C-alpha cells in the first residue's frame, strides 16, 4: 500500500512539473509574440512619427492645382474695429411712466400700445370719488372768496364814511385773505389731477369721470391697466410713453478693449433685421466692471429711423480702434474651421505639396482677415479653393 501510494504521488508530481513546464513554454511563446507585435507597432509608428506638420502634408496633381488659388500672406496697415455686442433700450431721458393722480376704477381706455400721443391728450377716464371731492372743494372755495371780497369792499366803503370801526375793516380783510388761500389751495389740487383750468368746469354737467392726460408726446409702448381696474392715487402706473425717435444701445466692453472706447466716440450700429448701419455716439461709460461678466457697460445714443430698433433687440456696435501698421492679413476664403470650430489654413510647402496649419485670427474687413499668430509675412497659402483642399485632404486620409 505504501508503494502504491508513493507511486501515485510521484506520478502526480511529474504531471504537475510537466504542466508547469508546458505553461512556461506557452507563456514564453506568447510573450515573445507580444513583444514582436509591440516591437512591430513601435517600429511602424517610428517610421511615420514625424512632426505634426509632416503628418498633415499631402500632394496634389497638376489638374487638381488648377482648382485653387495660391496667395501670399500680406503685411500692411489694417483698420482695427471692435465689435461690441449689446441690446436696445428705451431712451430714459425721453421715456416716462403715466401714473394716475386719483383713485378709482377705470371707466374707459382711449389709447393702445403703438399709438402716438401728444402732451395733454386724454389716455383713459377714471370714475373717482376723490375728483368729486376736489371739485366740490374748489367750487366752495371760489364762492367763499367772491363773498369775502364783496364784504371787504363794503367794509372799506363804510369805514370811509365813518359808519364802522377800523377793527371791522381788519376783520373783513382777514376773511378775504383766508378765502383767497383756500381758493388757491383748491385750484392747485385741481391742477395736480390734470385740470389746468378749473374755471372751465363751471356750467358743465357734474361728472365723477376724470381724464388721465399724457405728460409728454411719444409712443405708447406699454399698457398696464384694464377697464374696471381699481387704481390707487399716486401709485398705479397705467402706461409707459417713450419717444422712439431716439434709443439707447447698451454694449459690453471687455477689459482689454477699454483703451479704444471713449466718451463722445462715433459708432456704427448693425442688426440682423435690416441692411445698412445706424450712426450713434457713446455718451456714458460705467465706472466699474460687472463682476459676473468682467465687462464694462457703455451707453450709446442713436437715432431710430423708421423705428427699426426695438427694445431688447440684439445689435452689434462697431467702434473704430485705430490702425495696426504692420498687420498680417489673408483672404477670408483662406480661413477654414475644424470640427471644434478652430481656424486653420493650408500652407504651400512645395510645388504641389500643402499642409494644414492652425492660426489665430482677429477682425475681418474688406474681404481680409487679420492673422494674429500662426503665419509669417510672405508665406504662400491657399486662398480661393481652400474648401477643395479640405475635401481632397479628407479623401487622401
């Protein structure tokens, strides 16, 4: 039994050794294979691991060259223009809220947004108990003043004929003065609510309706009330009137552009809705930057021909920022963009050889784009036909 057990043990040990040996051989073969494969890959990469410019190079046939136009990077003066984005706002100096001076429900509305009104024009009517009280007070004060004047005149006449004492004359004079003060106060109260000539009310039918008059001429741009709405005296805004012949454009100026923006500077306003530009002038520059956007707000006042500029409309303000004396420019057609929207051009490196090169661009004016980095003066690149090269390059890849 011992022998049999020993034999089995030796046989089992031999099997383990053989398996270990075979496993080691297989591992060695696999490692060698992997090493050779990796080495092949590295060799293949090294064979083509040239600078990125070389990796982007490709050739064109003479027939393909006829589809493109090769130009040189030009160097010369370039007019710098800042493109500032902003929005249109009402001209606050020519805009006013219309607030009722009496309380009560709205009985009639006479104007609608978009209509032109003149100063003093009725815009709505309010049925107001306040107005009825003011009118009654005015009529009483007027009557008391007339009576006091007659009594004072009579007292003066009687005193001249020594029919009354001087004290009676002084009493009549005091009554006339007090009546005059009450009358003036009631007249002012009537004018505050829009009745400039209270005398015109005499002889007319008594009515509790009071018109709300326009304080200035302009366009009704907002209406904030409805028929039957209860208005609170001195608090409820009913309309907004603005003179739309002039508007403000509020633009944001980045910190690195502040040196080119000044008070009184002429600017051009562009919008996507209409062709052409509108002239304006910078009137105010904020004293501090917005901490959220890190920009400075500038206010531009400009004319609004045909009311083409509407409140909250996005526009672009073009500001003259001087001339760059030795700027590098290329045709607009030479600038292409990749999938990440980054600009690049195709530079000629040989007679029929081209390569892609990333560039940094600036403004574009008159068909020319400013190059701030990536190219040198005199280098040759593809102008018209760059899109053809972009397509050809994608095919060769």
